[in-house]
């Protein structure tokens, strides 16, 4: 019967590529390839944002975390993320939409100059290459376990290559339209799978199961331990989740081209703002659904430990139920949903990296604007180049024994604070010029490298003192503060009248030096 599940998975992989290409249509310009001529419906963009930030490990780890004591802590995190997205929708999206940009970093080019734009873009593409390479390999781990159950014994490298090739087909030809439409479909599949799992589990455990989980604390939402060490190191401490999470979301959704590009594909400023805020609501509902799966699995398994269940880790909990607790074909659909989560984040990363390469790096270092045909060709070539590099990097992890999920999380800590800080510096410190911004950016990356790699806080766990890293949500606020302080102090230093005049005249798109034109054809 497992053959039927395998057929479902194969049909899904073929269908998603075909559907993506048909919905995308033929791409005629770089603007169309990158932002869909700004004609995408806001709700599909919102779904795409959610699918982009949802990896395979999110799908499988949230139920496992809820089962093992986190409760609905991820919903608490999402509340902070919603606040951050509201700020982004209010403060940053108007800059991008009114400036007529196809890249977030064109604002930095407009405000400070081409070198700042190029530096931010280079930082983005290499950070994204590292983060998505880790994410791609991490996605292959549960997929391999699922395929082994189907009798398909594929290695990590084979899975990585197959996922990359299939994703590249529709990303290369269909551009952002194909990415957004397939993301929306893939989100519907894995979230629908969670709702289906909830229905099946509810039938098994009944009302008593909900009651047992509630009294056992499986529905706990807020972590109210306000001890300083706990707040600084736990992602689920209330101040960390709300305050740190809000600032983290401002960076990940306001200064990361991976997300901003989708918002720029909407039809209007209002649509972009609706897409951004709605994505926070959908993420909250998504976390609630996956957390409920974990709570119901706790009742289903009567609170047994993972060792008693024969599982090696919490990440095996949800896949094990998919394979052994659901009917044939239904389990195949949910496995397809997990594949969809991997492909959604990969396709989004490839298109945004290609976008930033063409719209930022090329325009920053090549003064002559290429023809529209050349830009479109270059966009597709860079999609292939980044896909190949990402696959190679992901395959290099095949012998890694480290925690690749934590590796992926910490990568953002190096640069997110500097990226968001550069945008805020441009908005808040009118005296700051390009030199101030570049110095602040580089200093922040250096400081955050030290903080991420070396700063530990002693936390008492079961009577023992354990050196623990700072929670990822606090890394961005620290980086932002370093950027603003460094850039603000640098702006107070004496400068020539010409430089001072340029800095004082900047602040809005088109007002500063180095206004960067969008690719030819952008209105």
C-alpha cells in the first residue's frame, strides 16, 4: 500500500511544477520576473510570505516541541512577530512602494549611495546562501526518513539535488509569479495536512484527551519566568517573545529581500500592507494548528517519553504519526506537504537572490544600465548559479554531526541587526552619510560575530550551571543598537561642507546621493 503514497508524492512533485508555470505565464521583462509587474493579489502574496518563512523543520518541530513541554510557546512568539510586521507595514513598506523599487536595498542606494546598496546586497546574498544551504540540508533529514518508510533509500545528496532541480524548473522559467502561486498551494497543503491530523487525533482522544492535555500544561501559552538569565536565553520567555520577537520580525520582514520582494509584487501600498500584516495572522494560526497537533499527540500517546515511543528525537514525532497513524494516500499527501515546505522556502530564496544580484549588485558596480533582454537573461542565469551553489553547500553538510537547525538560526544573528540598523539609521539620523553607514554596518557585523560566537550566560538547569547562548530574538536588537550608536557618533565627526550638505538633504527616496534606477521598464 505504500506504493500508493509514493505515487501521490511523485504526482505532486510533477503537478506543482506544471501548475506554477501555467499560472506564471510568460515572463517578458526583469520587472515581471522579479515583482510580477506589481500585479499579484495581496492574499497570494501573504500566503507566499508564510510559506517562505516556513521550513520543513518548522512543520515537524513545532508539534514535537509542544509535546515535550513548550506548549503553545510558538504562538506566543508569533504574537511578537505580528507586532513587528505592523511596524514594517507602517514604516518601511511605504518607502519601498512609493520609491518604485524592486529591491529593499535600493532605498539604501537612494539614501546613502551605491556602495551602501551593494554592501547590503552582497551581505544578503551570502547570508542567504549560508542560511538556505543549511536549511536545505536540514530539510533532507526528515524527508530521507519518510522515503525510507516508502522503501526508497535515497541519500541526502540525491534528495537535495532532486528537490533543487524540480524547484529550479518553475523558478527559472516562471519567476516570482510561479514562486508566489506555488508557495500559496504548498502552504495550503501542509496547513491542510495539520488540520486533517487534528481531526483524526480528535476522533481518537475525544473530549477527555483535550482535558488531560489542558491539565498537563500542554496548552500553556505564556512563559512568565522573568528571571534575567531566562529572559536573555530562552526564546519563549514573554519579554523575549514579544519585544525581541517584534524587532526580529522587523529585520526579517523589513530588511531581508527574501520577504520584501514578495510585498513589492502587490498591486498597491495598501495591498502590500495587508499582505504583510495578514501573514503575521496566518503564521499565528499556523503555529496554533501545529501546536495543537503536538498537544493531541501527547494525549494520543498518553504522555509517553520519546524513548518509550522508540523515537530518537522530538522531530520524529509528527512524521511517525503521518506514516503510521493516518490512512494510505492521506499520509502521502502530508508527506507531499512536507516536501512543499522545503520547495517553497528554496524557490523563494533563489528568486530573491537573483533579484538582489541584478537589481542591487549589477546596478551598484556597473554604471551602464543593460537592456531589458539582457537583464532578464542575467536574472535566469543567476537563478541557476545560486541554485548550484546552494546545492553544493547543502551537500557539504552530509557528514555533519552538528545541530544544523541551530546553525541556520545563528547565521541571521550575524547580519540582521546591521541590515535593519542601516535602514533605521537612514530614517532617524539625518546627518548620517554613506561613510557613516558603511562604518556602522561593518562594525556591527564584527561585534555581532563576537556576540554570537563567544558570549554565553550561565543558566541553572536541574541544579547545574550551563553556559547558554543569547536567545536569537535578542541578537537583532543588539545589532540595531550598535549600528545606530556607531553611525550616530560617526555622523557627529567634522566633515567637509559638501559631504554635510549631501547628508542633510537625504532621507527620502530620490533625495540622497546615488538614486538607483530600477531595471529598465520599471515605472
